[in-house]
C-alpha cells in the first residue's frame, strides 16, 4: 500500500469505530454465513467491523488480518475486551497471505479496496484462498454519492480534495460503483451488488453524530493539512468547506451517502 490516506492515529481509530457503529444495521444486517464456516477478514484494521460480524456469527471462526501491527494489537484488545472468542488475528499482507490455496469458506473485506492501487490483483489473490463454492463479500463507499443540505460549493471542494489525495496515493474513493465489474473481472459468479444509502436528518440523532459528524466530516477534517500542503485548496476555503459539512449535522441539515455491498461466488 502507498501512504494510507487516513493514517493510524487515535482520532482515526475513534472515527473507524463511529463509522462501524452507526452503519452496523445498514451494512451488516445480512452479514451472515453458515455455521461452522472459516472466514478470512482481510484488512480488519482496529476490529471495528470484526466486533459486529463475529458476534453475529458466533459459530463461525474468523481469521482477521491487517498489514498494520498497531491496528492488529488494537483490534485484539477490542475483541478481548468484549469477550469475543471466535476471532484470531494475524499480521499479514493481502498480497502475500500465509495460507494455502482454497483455505477459507468465505472472505469478507470492508473499506480496504478503496485504498489499494491494484484491487483487481487483491481479488485474484483472495480468490485463490477461497474454496470452490465459497463467497467473497466486499463493502466500499463512494464519495461521489455524497449530497447534503444546505448545499455548499466549499464543502464539495473539500470532499474533492479527499478524492484527489486518495487517487494520488493510488486509491479510489469512488470505488463503490465499480464493485460489480471488479467482481466480474475476477471471475466470480452469481454477483449481487446492493447500494446501501445512508440518509441522515434530525430524526436520527445517532446517525447525525455517528455518521455525518464523526465519520464523514471528521474524515474530511482529517485530511485538511494534507490538502492545503498539496495545494489542492487554500486554507480559508478548506475551513469553510469543513464548517459547511458540520452545518449539515445541525438543525434542519440533511446528509446522503451511498455504500455498496457486493457478493460473488467462486465456482
Ligand atoms: C479504512 S481501514 C478499514 C478497516 C476495517 N476493515 C474497517 O472497516 O473498519 C483499511 C485497512 O486496510 C489495511 N490494509 C491496507 N492494505 C493492506 C494490505 N495490503 N494487506 C492487509 N491490510 C491492508 C490498512 O492497514 C487499514 O487497517
């Protein structure tokens, strides 16, 4: 991986947990595998998704891997603190996995492909580790799907900075819309992609705080200095963009974003 756009700070760890908690019902209500399955979670980070999928599938065993040692340690602490027993963590690289071919019943990968310069290669490697008839589940966002009220050109420019920085690092912040072709190119069958739109207004204070404020706007705020340093935007405009994004989480504001969840079978 090139430079990871979000970094591994404590603030980012809190953001990943807020993201996972506010989204759990939307993206994980159907993250269910048959009992007894051995599942690879590729790029588990600090375990923000692990803590949901492992509890939802108590009779499956998860091997959750990440390339960051710091994240693996945090993930293990989090899962241990919750008394979850069906997860084993390993430090490993998706492109050099320490498992023999056809090792896993299923694979789960969330918010990782968007950071990789070669998602097609990642799927090729992951597919080789899947048993025949095993499934892969991908979840990704798509920053191009963002719209909100009150509308703001400054906020849109701030979001565009994130998209450009991620692109410069070899990633793709608009990858959600591409999950079907990515799965198809990798040779998966029976592909099903479903958009999961998060729509936030004042009637859902949990999502106003957990998603609009602490996940999305916090993510844009997190790249503020990088965006200015890279001369993608001037400081005043960036600060106005962030302020306008926070405004969408105040009285009368609304916020929309679409995640994509894709599944395919190795036949
Ligand atoms: C945005 S985080 C998502 C973490 C977690 N899946 C979640 O949804 O909270 C992306 C994670 O992918 C990991 N990652 C990136 N490239 C990787 C690779 N080649 N092998 C394993 N992990 C990788 C990063 O270290 C980071 O923890």
